[in-house]
C-alpha cells in the first residue's frame, strides 16, 4: 500500500492560535518532510495538540497558513483535507465488525468494492484473521491497530496521531512503538505524532520538535536533541541532565572553553557552549564515571572531587546514584550493571569524571523542563 504520489511536505507558515488573550501556538514555522515520521513532543499545555488540530482542520489558525505540497489547506473543512487522525480513544463503531469499521470511510466516499483495500489494510496491521470480530472482542492493542488500519485505508497524505498509545499498558505500548514505525516505513505516508512521552518520540520519529509554551524549543533527530540540547528545557525534558552553575574562566586549547564550577575546572567544547560569562555546565547521568575518591582519573577528563554518595537505587539494568558535591548540589549518576566491580553505598567518598566531548554549556533556568513545570499554553 504505497503513499499517494506528489504528496509534498507539510508546511506551517507563521501559524498562531489565540483563544482571546491566551496564545496557544505562537508564530510556528515548521516543515514536516514528505514520508517522514515526525513527532511533536512536549509537556501537557505546550501547544502540540492545538497544532495537530489546526492541521486536521478542527481548529482555525488565528494567523498563518498551512500547506501540503502546493495545496493550501488552511481554509478547507476537515473532510476536504487529505489528512486522517488516529485518536487515543480509537472511536471504533461498537456495532460494526472489524471489516466494516475499516471499510467505513471508503463506503462514505462511494467506493463499492472495498474488500481488497480493507484486506490490505488489515494485513498491514497483522489482524486480517479478526475481520469479523466486534471491537469489544479485541484487546486494547488490537483496537489501536484497527483504528490505524481504518485511517490508512483512505490513503491520506498525512496521518496525524494524537497520543495514540496513551491508553495502553507499558509493555504493550513499547510493542506498539515498534509496530507503528514498521507500518509507517512500509506505507511511506507522512506520520505526525503528538506525545508527551519522550521514549515514544525517540523510539519512532525520524525528527522530533520539542515544544514549550507554543513555540519550538529545538528540532532535530532524537540523537542530536539528546546529545546536544540547546536549551535547559530540552536538556531536562528529553531525558535527565545534571546542570551545574559555572563561570566562563578562559578559552582552552583545541576549541575548548574552561569553566569554573565552584573552584573546580570543567572543559566544554566551544561549539557546544553558549556565549556569556555565566553558564550551566551540563552532563547526562550515564556519561559520568563514578570512582572511589582515591582512584586516579584519566588525563583530559573533566573531574569533580569531594563527592559523597547519598542514595543508591538498584533498577536492574543500572544503579542510580545521587552524589552530593561540596557546594551541596546533588548530581545523578547512572552506572550500568555489568557484573564487574562492587557498588557504592551511601556515605562513600567518590569522584565524578567524564569526557569533555559529552559536556554542554547552556544558559537559562536550571529547572526548566522538569516534570513539575507548569507550562502556560494550550495543549
């Protein structure tokens, strides 16, 4: 089941949405490449669902235009757009069997012989053998696949997914992440997936746009966003980060910037560091090596001494440590459980060390993007 020809990129040109004085989406400029799996990621209230509803035609932009290839769809009714939506609730018709649920849109368009197209859509989601069952006889994951088949059978240019896995349990949700990516790769339709779940976005999407307060904080591949966040919001919302207040000290050799962290020197590559004297030195917890206080460190490593373990949590794949440093800040360290060497206990004196290449230097509020943040924009 191939994607429609000449679909073109989805473009949002300076799109804004206001509800009275309240700005839900603020001058959004975005290009979603044709045939890509694109994720809008952000906390509740960041504007991502409002953006999706404008693309679907369920909300009218206050300003700006929405294009799909050469087609301006801004003023078109939802049923006039080559766009379909899969919602978290699935919205299957309980009185119709699976086959008829999938065929519903085709029949509304006047297609008489739907058998082949419905069969292809059900085969794609690997549920052809359940064609004559009613939705109530299906599991949550099966219902989600049927909703997906019903949307895909109409061969839209863009498929919008609004938190489609939110009602599933953790294990099934992870299975469906893999299935959704497989289906998108096979059909080649542009998928735009709205989620607040960072794992979903990173597992499935080619490109992720992290939204906050109606704007895009950063856009890129999952790896780029994780390894090189450009704002404290992205650093905290996409995974965990240790952010330590520091003052730019000097420009080192080989394109390095040296910063002073409470009297200890830390190096950051210049192209991963913002300008200004006051910065936040960032490092991901799994990049840090936790060493006994007396253990030698490797030349060239960033090193913070004087740490004390205050908590150790065994999680199976890793042990998560909280380490209090001399200025009373607690940093998080993830140590993979490889079965070699002993684990640290609360009260142990430790040193933190890591490669400067994994360090980033940011500006702004160190607490931005943490889960407790309240974001004042539309969902």
